[in-house]
């Protein structure tokens, strides 16, 4: 496996000017995988300069030609699927089966979708007064700064870069410092696909240094960030210097509502997927289970049994169903919420600990955890834990279910399980969330807009909405045959 360790600037892999590196660790046992170059402010300056130099030619390239490069990249991702899957699993803790089945195909699919979109996104002709033609152009914003998180680094690299490139922008992207490896591999494949030098630049580094430099940089026209709400606030403040366009995909506390008429087995399986996939490290995770009191006991009996049967282990093991969290720091944070739940009077129904197996003792593992919260206002029912940790609350009727579901400051993903079609559509309308899944959870597609409201951020990934996020509108007026009388006749 070829591990890229350097920054990618102006089409070449290069060391950081400071010479500094940071180890990236295998969360299974916290062994060092590689020492990766650590970008500083000067490196960000180099990346922005390269992107600005490349922008005129890239933005004026025929859209179909830009699209063909993205389509070639999608093919290369599929050709290197096994290496990418193993690298993502090694660096993040994703079970290898998930990286193969989900992460790599979603990444290739996203580049392929936007490769096809490049020459199909167009302006409009506006009906105005007689004698004039008015039309709009959709133009790229320029150099885009992008910051992707550590939970799905491969997939989020495509979600960020594909629409930006299809629209004709150039990119300076910072992967999370603890999971940069697959993003650097994508940079290598981009060069093979024929992407011109400078169009994409990858600068792994600390958020407080490289991330801050991107947010503040006067040569960057837009920043797109996925991560915590606290960091999102800091990015908004840092972007004020040149009034950057800002797109934020932040935290969540997704309600997953099970009504009394739900198909129980499907709801149990769906709820487990909603919270335990990728060890619960997902902004859209169904981390608040809201159960109708008539089915709560039967649901929890099945749900607890399923959670306790999930096989934890080395993510590179083909039989592993749940790997470690991505860092020791995050493992400690998630386990601290177990103590918070107990202090608030909550009942730990399952898990709440690191696994006892000695072969997992050096890793960042947390057993699937189910907590019955004492009140909807408990911290564990309000704050994003971001781990295999779900809180349970019960409700009596639809009105109470809606109050509980909308009872946080977040508004990203939400789900509901019911056989009542009227209820389903009513809740889809009334839930304060950017996405609603009915009798399912966590479905995503490159054509479907992804994003939230409230403390979950603003702007949308994916689909035509993403292309709008990465373009600006220019209105063009043409006097065809209008006879304009002089405003100051003489």
C-alpha cells in the first residue's frame, strides 16, 4: 500500500515548509501508520496562489471537458477500490466491509454524478420588458476552501470537491489531521485523471492553524465546512474579513420516532443502522429514539438484544461489524457521557463501557450503548455525543412525539416509522429538520440535497442545490430593439 505523506500543491506532492509532521494512528491499537506533513499558514498561502493561478483556465474550460476528468477519476477510484477501502479502514476504524460496500462506491458515485452534471447546469432566460433579452449566467465563485471531518474522510472529500470542480472552481482542501490518508490518495488519482496542476490542493494540518488560515484567507472566495457546531461558529467569524460565502454542515441530534403501528422488526433494524453504523460517528445519526409507550418495552427487548450481538473487532477483519472510534480523545469523550447520563438519573440499559476483550484493550472501542434519559432536557438528550450512544424517551401521542422531536436546537436528520401515510406526510412537513426518512434512515444519494437548519448549519450538499452553492448568478441585459427615450431630453 502506497501511503502518501506529503501536501499536494500545484499538482505535486511536497513537504510542509516548516518540515513538521504529525502521526496518523490506527485506532484499533493506536500504532503509528505514517507521519504526515503538517501544513502551516505559509503552505496554505502556496496552495491558494496555485489555485488562483489555475482558476482562469479551469473555469473557462468547456464544462464537458471538466466533466470528463471527473468521470475518469470515478473510474480510477473504482479501479483502486480495494486499496482505498483498506486505507480508509486502517485510518478511521471503519469496518472493512463498510468501506468496501459504502465508502468507496459512494465516493466514485459522487464524482460520476457531478461529472455528468458539469455540462447540464445552466442559467435562465427571464421575461422582462419588450425589446430586451435578459438572461443569467451561473459562474464559479473562484477559489474555494474546504474542510472535511474525520468520520467519513473519503466520502466527504467527494461531496465537497465534486460539485465545486464541476462548477469550475479551484479548491484548497484540508482533511482532518487524524485521517488524511485517503484524501491524499484521491489527490494522486486526480493527477492520473488529468486534472491540471493547481486546480486541487490538499493541505492536511491542524484546524487551529491550516483551517484558520483557510477561513481567514483573502484569496479564498468561499469556505465549505463539515464538522462541529462550535468550529462552525469560529469559521463564520474568521470569514468576515473578505465576506466569504460560507456553507456549513454541522452537528445533529437526530430524532428517530417509532409509532405504535410501526413494523417492529424493521424499526429495530433501522434504528440500529441509524445509530451504530460507523460507531455512531455521523452527524445524521438517529441518536434520540422516541418510542410510543405502547411498543417501547417490546421494541427495547429486541433492540438491546441486537445491540449486544454486534461484533466488535479489528476493522480489517472481514467479520467485524463495528470498529473503534477514530481517536482515544473521542473515546474518552463518549464514555464521559455515560457518567453524565448516570449523574442525571438516566438508566444505562446496555453498554456504557469499553469492551473487555484483551485484544481490543489498546484501541478506541466503545460497546453499543443505550440510555433511557430521565427527561428530554438531560444533556444526553440535547447534546451531540457522536458515538454508538442512543438515548431513549417515550411518548403518548403524536403531539408529544413532535414536541420531543423538535425539542433541540439541531435540525439535520430525522426519521419515523409508521404505517399511517397521513401521519408520515404530516410529520415530514412539521419536523424541523433538513432531511426526513420515513420507514428508513440515513439514505443518501448524490442527487438528493443534504443539509440542515438551526445549529446544524446552512447550505446544501449534493444535487442541483450543491451546484447553486458553488456558483453565483450574473444577470445580462441585451437591448435587442428597445427604443429608449433619453432621460434628459434636450
